[in-house]
C-alpha cells in the first residue's frame, strides 16, 4: 500500500468514506418517510416500522462476519459486490408495491450496507498505514458522524418536495460511482487471497443469536416487552444462541468471527467504550428529532438543518485531533474529554422548555459535535493499534458491531424509559388540574373563547376545550420525558470512566496507545 500514489489514496478515501456515509444515511433517512410510505402501501404505522427493523437486523448480523467474508471472497470483490447488492436492493425498495416486498428488499439492502461500513474502514486503514492511520481514523469518523445526521435532513427535503421512492433511488448514482472508483483505485493487493473454510454452524448461531436480539430491541416496546410470549421466546433464543456461538467460535481453528482477538486488552476496552458511544450517538439522534417535531412543531427538514452545523464542527475538528495524536497526545485524554463533553450536552439539553427558539440548541449541539469528534478519532485508532494486519478486518468489524448494538440497546432502553416517564408526568400534571382553581378557569376560558371564534359549529364546544387541554397536558408530559431522557443518557456515560481508568492502569495498553499516537 505504501507504493500507492497520493492521488490514488485520496480517491480510495473518497470511495470508502462515501460508501460508509451512504450506508449510514439509510439507517435514518427512512424514519421521516414512514407516514407517507404507510399511506401509499396501505400499511399501519406499526407494520411499516418493519422497514426499519429488517434493515437493522440484517446490519447487525452481517457486520461481525465481514472480516471472514472479505477473506473468503477477496476484499475487493466482496466490497464491490456489497455496493452492487446495496444499490440494486435500493432500486427494488423504491419499486416495491406491498409492505412485505419492501421489508424483504430492505433486509437485502441491510446485508449489503452492513458490509460497506466495516469493509470501508478496513480498506481505509490498510491504505493509510503507519503515520497516516490517525488521519484515516479521523476521515472515517467524519463519515460516521455525518451519515446519521444527514439522513433526516435529506429525507425531509425529499418527502416535502417529492415522494418516498426517491429516498432509495438517490443511492443509485452514488453506488455506481463508488463501484467505478473502487474498481479503478483499490488495488488487487487489498484482497486477501487466503480462503478459510466456511463455519456454517457459527454463521447459523450468529444469525439466530443476533437476529433475535435485534428483533427484541427493535420491537420490544411495540410488543409490550415481556408481556409478549414472542419477546420472551426470542430473548431465550438470543441468549442461548449467543452463548453457544461464543463457545463454538472459541473451539474453531477458522471461526466466522475470530473472538480470540479480544484477548488484546486494547481492543476489548475499546469495544466497550464504542458500545457506550453508540448508545449516546443513536439515542441523541433519536430523542432530539422527536422532541423538536412532536413538541416544538419543527418539520423533518427544519430538524435536520438544526443538526447540521454541529456535524460540520465535528468534521472540522477530526483532522486536527488526528494531527494531535500524531504529535504524541495520548488517546485516553481525548476519550475522557469526549465523554465529559457529552455529559455537558445532556445537562444543557435537559434545561429546554416549550418556549425555546432554535438558537437555544446551538450551544449544546456544538458541544455534542465536539464530544463526538474527541471520541471517534482516538477510539477508531485504538481499536486496531495492537492488532496484526490480518486481524484488522475482524477488529474493525467487532468494533462497528458494538457501536451498532450500543445504538440498538440505547434506543430500546430510552424508548421504554420515555413511555414510563410520560405516564408519570401526565399523572403529576393532571393532579394539579381541578375545576374551580383560578389558573384552570383562566386557561379553560381562553381556549373556549378561542375555539368559539374559530369554529363555525358550536356543538360540543366544551368537550373540544377539554380535548385541547388534554393535548396540552400530553405535550408537556412528552417534553418533560424527553428532558429526563437526556439526563438518563448522561448518567449512562458514567460507565465509561472506570473503563478509561482501567485502561490507564494497564501498561501494555498504554504502550500500544502510545505507539498508535506515534504512528498517527
């Protein structure tokens, strides 16, 4: 790879990062289109959520297998095939006319897309070796942060101006360009010619274990969690499948996922920290749009525009952080600073109310952008610092899987937490509303007179007034619950600090991270 020209390396970086962004955009772009898709396909909102669930299940199943699949088929061939699968499946999603047709093609799209993320990162790290790897980590981190943020923005523009199939068709030109650039600039040397035997049992156990787990996390809230026999059954299947998978893989000479590389203390600590980062990244992207659209009346496009400046701050900061790592700054310092900064974001967000303007969110979102920049670059570099070149694809895949699982766990936990807090806040608010109080009477009369002046039909005006009051109570209950959720996610960050301290006490890890800092 060292013989590659500077131009070739630039095009490889553009290709791999663009492919990763394309995949990550598709994890969130569909969210803003669900209502329109449900109406067009004749599905309920609950059923159309399978469009998201099927993609997530495919993603989390394929990501840990990407290292094995790249070794078996050859990295370049596997990478180009993944781009082709993702692109063709995007077209078929857009042409779907029934719910289960689009669910099927979203699953196929997820299989192609999950491979793009880890394989892109592995190729990038293989291309930029030694002193350049820190900058490669920064470039890839830019894509990981930008993708989920661009999704709602691009989706909002498309849904406001066009129709939902375009959110899938937009992938086609990018897929074609990425395929051409990959074929032209990624050299054959990037392909691993060693062909391991196929660990069918490992693939089966991984599929049922992670697939069942992802279903539980994605659909648990809709199925009332453990009031559902299906959720109970799948939880058991997931636990048995994953435990058996771990035991089986540790017995195999050529496992589909080489778990032995987690003996590397550096990688083990980094994957746990990456899980926490995934929890915070995906929950904040989940809570913030809900609060703006459900409570404050923002459109999907306005929500995306509010998020963009902070994302660009991350993009600007990441190369500088990569440069500082190159100059010998310890990665643990940035990781600590990143988690502290994200705690500041959660605390500031919890101070919002119904009267805040968009300018209120500028500071906390900028802080969030800075925190993610502090975290992504060193963690991406630390994940591969102590690995042999042949183990880098497996290490990258495990690290990406942990970020994805962190996001899935985060959204499932936060969703359940918000539902619980909404019920509590509604009860508290209603207990303070009673007929005869001066505040209630004043508010009731304002709403009654407002409706009286606007509605041509005066029948049931009293009931309509009470309905408006109920909606106001629910709106406030949701707002308070979202603010609680920001604080709850902030508390989860506390789990990161013992891991960082544990890392600092390990001399081998310190040596590896210092070497990584010197290399980058």
